[in-house]
């Protein structure tokens, strides 16, 4: 899935590293902003997983690095809580100007606290979701509480947070005392989803309880069971993204470009001729993707062409078949590359002796192996490559039935 890099400046003129994730059909119903955790970045795998899970529910999602973190400009000492909120407001303003006003804010850990405060200042935000969020911004200060005296005396001090060194100052420390998060939560009056793991060792579950007690309905709490604070297990971050995508449907429309229903079949393809050029949405039971035509033939090039998918099916099936064979034989095959080229060729090009010249569909498959093998093993792998199911299907007599349904 492609990410679009955005050029966003915050209120201090610093460049924020930001990426926009779009649904497979490139047409979101709504936009969301994701705020990452304290000292994290937007490139953290759980952030990407949650953002991309939301795109499957029709959202365009902006994930970005706060000031002084990841690839954003500025110093970490400038990434105090108020600055995080200001960065969120800057991203919101950018989206309003260049795309559409975001309707959902999602925040992880301290980012969860930041989205609550930012949402209280933004009329366009219709719902808020937090993941492992603290109920007070002072919670963060425990990471460097043992150095308070040194910070007061020296000003700029290096502290160790999560095994990494960061430089902070007194202003950074004092800023965490300025926000009454429970009071702001009480005044929020927006649909609020609070997600928290009961055994979170970084931000205790009591924080979720305090946020929930202070929030007015509509509010929801979901336990994340055995998830860790950073959601490092892929199943946990995917679950969170899909959970948020399902939850918001109760509060605003996500139906225009929602996930297609396969109606019990293996795959469905859909093209809206009134809105789209050639961009076609494809859906299997568990996966969404798109097909398009290249710009050279009038398409928008948002995805692979139909013949690209044909070649992709052959390539994927080939490498999977070779993997299974090599493992069964206990051969030292470490990597397989399959290069496919589709073209139309004349019978004489293929040295076919026919009564009348004809044109053929031609697929050239080139194999590249990484590992340790001898010539006989390599020749055997070449043989096996033509036994993959898709290869056999393409060479067999195929019957395609077409039905009209209402």
C-alpha cells in the first residue's frame, strides 16, 4: 500500500514528517489523524498497522511525527505536551485546507491525552479514540523524576527514556503540569472510545478508569486483554484499528466506500462508472486492493493493471511451490525471485509451425535462486516451477461461465 508524503509546517515553522494513508480506491469517506506515543514515531509498525486497518473502513489517515521526534524538525525539548497539541492542530489545519477536515482523532499513550485536548478545540472532530492513554499528563514525569534537581540546576539535561537518550529542560518538565486532563475529558462531549490493556506495565489500567468516569456518554471502554503497551504483536494493532473502524460507524457515515461484500463468492470487483475512471476496487474475504490502467492508456495508475495481477498470481504461486518442494527435499534454498513478462507474440516468433500464422499470449518466466545447490537441483527446481497450480491452470482448458444477477 502506498503512502503519500505530506509537507506540513507547525505553528513555529518547523517541518513535520507526515504520511497520508488512503483506502484502496483512493476515496475516503472521512479523514482521521493518528498521534503516536511519547518518544515514539509514526513509522512504528503498530502505528502503520492501525492506520492501514482504518483505511479498510473507508478512512484516509494521517500519521505524523511530533516536533523533535522521528523525521520531524526541532528538538525533543520542544516536544512538550502543549507542543504536541499544537502539532495536532497544525495537521488538522493542513488537512482542512488541502483535503477535508478530519472527523476522527486517534491517540496512543500520551498521544491519546493529546487528542483529547486537541479535540476539545476542534469543532470538526466528531469522535475520539485513545489507546493506553494516561489520565494525567504528569504521568510522563516519572520517567525523569529522579533528575528534577539536576534539571532545575543545569537547565538542559540528558535523560534516559526507554533506553534512549533525550535532552530536556525545565520548560519541558513544567509544561506537563499545565493540563487538567480529567476536566477537559469531562467537557469534551464527543463520542469517546477508551482502549486499554489490563496488565499495561507502562500506563496502568486505573488511568482508563479515571478517563471513563470523567467522560460523558456516548463513551465506550474495551479491554485489550494481554496486549503490551506498544501493541507490538501484530494481531493487537490490527484488532485495535478494525475495532475503531467498526465503532465509529455508530456515530457518522462510513458507508459510501465501505468494504465490499463478496456475497459468498471468492472475490468481488467493483467500478463506479459515474465517479471513477478505470480504478477498480477488488475485495476477497480478508483483503482489499485495487486495479487500474497506466496513465499511458488513460488510467490513473493507482494500482496494478489486470495483466499485472495475472503475472503476479503466476509469480506468487511459483515461489510458494518452490518453497514447499525445497523444504520437503531439505535443500538449501534461501530465496527465490521470479520475473514475469507478459506479451503478445506471433507464431513465427515462437517457432510454431502452423498452417496459418497466429498470435499467442506469451508469459516469460525467469527464475533466480539464492542458496547452495548443484546443477541437477537447479534443473529440478525449474521443472517444479511449472507444476504450480496457477501455471497448470493457465495451460489447461479453461471454462468461464457468466451469469447475470440482480
